[in-house]
């Protein structure tokens, strides 16, 4: 009866998988389509078109136009003469006035020391930076999804292992009951078997909780409901990494979005430096102004073609000779930012070389350990099966069986950990280089 309740408990805590099965590649595709952080970054690209128009717009003149009408009524009873004396008019003057007027102004900068061209170039560089950041965000997301996928698969394999151990200890407990009845073991063995079974059940409950946490983390990255359930395909098989670190580094520095972003930012800072220099040059601008108005009494309609007109054309050259060292500060700041981008690029290359070298070495180590871990897992399973049979026949004690079970669990956990670590490290290497290095299953 007790064993039936334990079996029912294991069935309740076992995950119920949906019919759909998602592979790592499918999770990556879903994540790139639905991930909210990446979607937020992608929205930035909506600024590209207005930014381009604004960049080219600096070459065009600005045009302002206005048209106004007003009506007023006046009543004048007093006046002040030119000598400052105040008088009361013998007869009040009153009436109504109407006024309509328009103005049109066209301003064009003919020469600004190259600042127009530099502003247009800055707009283009900003657009390209936004596009590169989207690509870089996709790479970072791919690495996060891969790591989360590996952790979810590892958690499910850990749960499966916990179920197997619980099943073994349930059989072990039942065998101890039979042997106690036969008088081949003492009550202490049965109590120990019951303790081991309870520990295994608790381990299964903890493993089930770990699966939920890992699956929820993956669902958040994929923008799926937290309770969404589906099968996860097994991780691709491990393989021997045969890449040359120097080749990967050259590919990464040439094409990785991070380095493209650094180079674009260096161009942008150089452009800002040139713009700061251009502030020392004069500006030449042209201005065309035209206005029209008409004053009339209340009995005349407003007109859109006033008879009073004024037209003015101006050509102005201005040169700031001293601005209280503001331009000097701006130029020095631009110089510092330009030099910083060059240092940032060198630091990124140094970090890339370190990461690529260390992770390729780590993959070699894990692959070398994997074959030994698989062999140890097979040997541990054989040892456990032999000890279980010996215990059933009364040729072994509870301690020997427990040691065999611990060895089996550790060997299987080692295999799971190596596979997870391998694929996680591989995902980090792909994120570092911007290259797809994982082999198809």
C-alpha cells in the first residue's frame, strides 16, 4: 500500500509533455521573432528614414510663411502734443480698422565650414549603428536562448535520473521487506531502505521544480506563456572542435556586429571631431524676405493680395572670433572621444582573443572528458545492476548497494554536466565570433 502511494506521488510530479517537440534551432527562430527585448531594439530602426531625411535636409533652405488678419475699433478723446502737453479733444474720434498681412521668409546657408556634409554623414552613421545593434542583439539573444535551452534539457534529464533512482529505491525497499520477512536482514536495513526511498522522492520533487524554473526562463526568452509546455529535442551530439583560434578571431574582427559597431562609432567620433573644427570657420547665408499688408476700414473686406508690399534680400557672412573658449572645450572633448574609440577597439580585440582561446581550449577539455564520462556511466550502471542482483539474492548488504547507487548517480550527472557545459560554451563562442559553429545533428 505504501509503495502504491509513492508510485502515485511520482506520477503526479512527473511532467506531462505536450505533443509538440521543439529543437534548439526552432527555439532560436521563435526567439528572434517574438523576444520582447529584441523587438524593442528593432523598433529603433524606425528612426532610420526620418534620420536620413533630416541628414539630407541640412542642404535645403528653411521656408516660413504666415498670414494674419486683425480688426480693431478705436475711440480717442485725449491726446498728447509733441511738446508733451495733454489736451482733451473737442470732439472724440472713433472708427474701425481692419488689417491683413502676410510674410514669407526663405533662409539658406551657403557655406558652413562643411558642417552640413558632416551632419548628413553623422545621420547615415547613426542609421547604420542602429542596424548593427539589432544584429548584435540577435546574436546575444541566440546565446541566451541556447544556454537556457541547455539548462532546461539538463533539468529534464536530471528529473528523469531522479525518477529512475526513486524507482530503484522503491524496488530496493520492497526487496528489503521480503528479506525481512524471510529473516535474512534486520529491521535496520528496512528502515534505511525507507529513508533512502524518501530521499529519492524528495530529490524527484526538487528536480521537478528545477524543470519548471528552467522552462519558465526559456519561455520568457521565447515570449511564450510561463505555463506553456512542449517537448525539448535532445541536445546535438558533441564533436571535436577543430577550429583555428587565429582564423576565428580574424573572421570576428572583420564581420562581428560588435566590431562593426566599434568601427562605425569611431567614424562617428571622427566626424564629430571634424565638426568641432568646422566651428572655427565662417558662415555665409542668404535670406529672402517678402511681406504685404493693407490697412482698411471696417467697410472693406480682408484681402489675400495686399497692395502694400516689402521685399528684402540679404547675403550675410558671420565669423565668431571669440566665444569664451566654448569651441576649444568642444574640440578637446571630441578629440578625447575619438581617441577613446580607438582604445575601445584595441581592448575589444584583446578580450576577443582571450575569450576565443579560452573557450576553444574549454571545448577540447570537455570533449576529452566526455568519452571517459560515458564509459564511467556504463560501468556505474553495470555495477549497480550487479549489486541490485546480489542484494536481491542476499549476497550483498545495503551499504554496498547504496555506494553503487551513488556512483551511478554521480556518473550520470557528470555526463549531463559535460554535455550542458559543452553546448553552453559553444553558444558563448558563437556569440563571441558571430559565426555558426554548431554542427547539425
